[in-house]
C-alpha cells in the first residue's frame, strides 16, 4: 500500500454528487487512484456504480464535485482525456459495415500508431476473435461483442482504464483471461477503476474495494 | 407417459384463431380509429395544410410545365412519367424484397406457425392486403407524377392505373417468389426496371437538349402506360394465384424476419426518427451480409478515419453508382422548365444520395461511446467524417454544372450564375445530409409540450424537417433571385453549427460558473451586515 501511495495519482475524485430528480444516487464521493492500482466499485444493483463510472469518463455531468485525470478536469470532449482514458461502459457502439479486425485497426491508427498490425493481431488472438476477424459486429454473439469491446481498450495507448462489469457475458475462461490481462496492465503502471460483481476477478487483480450504498 | 389430455388433438380452425386474435386486440384497444383521428386533430390539421401547399406547388409546376412549348420541353414532359413509373416499380420491388412481401410477427411465428395450422389460411389476407396497398400507393404516385408534368385528366388516370396495377402486380410476383424462397429473379427484375428508369431519364435529357429526336417515342407515352397496366393486371392474376398456392410452404424465418424488421421500423417511425429507420435497415443488411474480406487501414490520426471512408467506397460501390445516376436530375428538372426550383429539388436528391456515404458520421454522432474512444474533439471527428462526402458532393456539383448552364434545354444561364447555382445546390445537399444524419433525436427528458394526441417533446415536431430545413435556408435566396453570397453566408453558419454543435457541456459549465459568481457576489454584498436582518413578523387575523 505504501508503494502505491508513492506513485502518481492518475485519477482524483472530490465530493462527487449525482442525483436524478429527487433521488440522490451518490453524494460526497471521493477517491484517488494511483498508477498501478485497481479500485473496484461494488454494491447491489442500483447502488450507483455505473453512475460513478459515467461521471469519471465524462459521459454524465456530476451535480457537484470534480473529477481530474492527471490534474486535468474531465470533460468528455477533451482530446487529452480521450487519449488518456480507455473506457468500456455500456454505451459502446460499432460501425455496422466494418469487420471486427477493422474496428481494432481503425482505433489503433486513430491513436497515432503507424503500423499497428502486430498489436492488432496480438489482441485479436488474445480475445479469441481470430475466426471472427472478418465478421460484421451485428453477427457476433453478445459474449463476442463484449470481447471486441474489451479489445478496443487494449489496442490504444492508455493510462487509466474504466470498466463497467467487464466480466458480463464472458465465459469462465474469459473471466480468467481478463483477470490475467488486468494484472499485467497493473504491472505496467496502468490505473484501473472497475465496477464488478465477480469476486474472483477482484481477487485476481488485488483490487481495493469501495462499497457503494445506493440511492436515497 | 403422455398426459392423456394431450392425446385427443382436434382440428385447428385458422379462421377461429384469427377471430380470437382480433377479439383480443380489439379488447385491449382503448380508443377507436375515429377517436384517435379526432384526438390527433393537430396532426390532421398539419397534414391538410401541408397537402394544400403540395397541391398548390403541383398546380404551379403544372402551369410552368404546360407553357413549355419547345420540342425539347414537350419531349421531356412526355417521358417523365415513364421514368417515374419505372422508379416507382423498382422501389416497390426493393420494399417487397426487404420485408417479404408477406410478413408475420415474431409472436405469430412462435405461437401460430409452429402449431398444426395451415399457413395459407392465416396469411392469405396479408397477401391480398399487400397487393391492395401497393395498388393504392402506386396509383397515387403515378397520378402525382402525371399531374406534375402538366398532363390532362384522362392521362393522369391512365398513369395512375399503370402505377397502381404495375406495383400491385410486382408485389404478387415477389410474393410468388417468396413462396419458393428464391431471390435472384426478383433482384434481376428490380435491376432491369431501375436501369430502365435511368435510361429513360437519359433519353429525356438527350431529347430536351436536342441531341436526339424523341418524336416517335413520346407518341407512345399513353400506350406504354396501358402496356404497364396490362402486364400488372396479368401478374396480379397469375402471380397472385401462384403466390396463394405457395403460401403454405413459406419458411417461418422468411415471414418473421420481415415482421421483426417491420415492427422495429414502426417504432422508429412513430418517433419520426428517420435516421433510426435507416440504422435498422443498415443493420439488417449487415446481418444478412455477415462477413466481409477485412482490409487493413492506411494513415494515422484523423487521416485513418478519412482513409477508412475511402476504403468503404470500394466495399459498397452501389451508393456511388446511385450518386452518379442522380446527376441526371438537375438536367431533367432544367429541361422541364423548372429552372428556379432546380437548386432545392436537386439539393434534396443530393441529400438522399449522400446519406449512404455518412455511415462513419452517423455512428460517431448517434452515441458517444465510440466517439469517446477516439483522441479528438467532436468537431474534428465530424469534420473528418465529412471529407469524403464533401469531395463526392463537389464532383457531383461539377457534373451538374452544365445543367444549370442550360446545355440540356430549359432556361440558359451565364457561366457565373450557373456556377453559383450549382455550387449552392451542392453545398445545400451536403450540409442537409450532414444535418439529417447527425441531428440529435427528440429529447424526452426535457420539457414536454401538451397536444391533442398526448404529450410530446418539441423536437419531435421538427424531426420531419431535418435536412429539408437546411436545403430551404441555403437555396431559397437563389430561388428568390437574391445575391448568391446570402446563400453562402447561411451555408457557412450552418456548417459551423453542424461541425461543432452547440457544446452543451461548455454551456452548462458556463451557466454553473455564472451561478457561482452570482452567489459569491450576493454573499459579498450581504457580508457587510453583521447579522442577518430580522424578519418582520406579521400577525394575520383569522
């Protein structure tokens, strides 16, 4: 823990508050996430995990409080934030006319990788979508779509990874793979914030757990 | 051991099943059709007003077309119904192929088709309904086109007959093919009719320009309408009978896929989300295709987005062919003597032709998930996604320029005026397509307006006008003979708004900042007082 404290703070959240109408989902929520550290948001359904994650990436505007990444205030449209934060939350869309491998190739190139073929092939292999490389997203199963969504986070530069229930729709082997992959990411100095209902995944990556109590 | 209650299986009466379903549906209805129409008086009133405007425009166009006396103009007028009816027939086949044409909902597929029912008895009504609907809509479209070209009442009736019977016959034909699960013949016929429509437009322009003598052809106009009507009637009888006999063998999947698509489209249509309707169709097409030969991209950064759009052109050449074919429209409109209306009409056609090239822009603007994965601000992303369509619009404009010069007949203009009109048309078509694709859907979380047919968000009322509004704004100065720079200034403003949007985040942030400043100022002013002023107590008499 002492080691983690010495590392740079990647994500800082101060006094976050978010309400939908009269229902306050989250209030006075603060946390710091250092490089190489994983923080897991846990709690029952409706506790506000996804709401917090959406505020962290700028998809939702908090009513109060601030979220900064490397000292820069998070706004969804800021290219610096977009470059730094890789996100897999529930609003990821796909191009209907681009195949699986073309999505990864496009993202890698958009992030400035000039020759991303090796990296793309590697990640494709890792998420076990090589046979589906030429398939269009609408023909993928829900689990395969999840794997593609996760792959989009791994073919691009990143300092902070935000994942909303990444284990969803993955099979047992898939969850085990994800645990190993996230461990490797942490070892490489990445900061991770995730919401999860899968204790084995949290245990595998040694995540610090923050339990959310829910709406009032 | 089988449950004894399941061993005595009676004979299914499909008619009774249908009556039962109708009773359930009626039992759940909370208002009649007439009540719904009475409640929707706003919509009825709007339709009446818009209808009156359309009729007025048609009459005006008819007058313009009627006064054209040159040989070219007369030739163009005689051929336009040919091209239009061919277009209507091709469109009928596209719709028929898309949905079935005979459809069943997923629920019917699961609950009825799996049982020991006779599918023909369940589906026969739908076959007849489809044929009848095609007849009515085809006739209306045929009559509209004929009246637009200044035809007399008898000719309008004949072309209505051709459009109606032709469309109905093709629906019967497509249904017969659906019964044997065969696609290629319908696709082939659709291509032939589509090609005939384009060829007729080319003939029309050639005749109007005086490059070709169409005298003999135009004399055939009404005879051709009779031929189409006759063939349509024959198809209704022969193909209709075949389709009826084959109804029993239609695969369930072929029935329900069209039904699911239709119900999805209905949902989007009720919300007037035409871009969403297109999304559903594109998704259905992608699902059907399933697989592509993957290609590696080129370039990096924003260039990668642009280059991927270029690669898409080779993958799906059909929209490119359609775009090239639409260049004929400004020539035809000019040849018909409608020079003043050429910019708005051609820009609307260009809008429709450019939308298929904007898949990137659509996906990157409809939800923010994928956009957030890209390391650029939204304005940069939109601009990159507009580059390929903009280049295509420019090429289209160059191709259409001679039309505005009057080389194919109609009103001749000097090169500067023609270039201005062509440029404004191209820009209006491009910006309108961008608006159509990227406009935000109606916001149901904001204020809601009370109307006779229930509460609705204000944005919903303008959904119908998306894209058309930009065409009107940018091209109307040309129509009214105002200087071209007015159109260009409007286009620049429209581009800036479409590129960046109204940045809601920064606006909200600014609002919050101002609120804080105001509160701080209030606190500073009240800071001078040592204690809050004591409230005056008022004793009210009871």
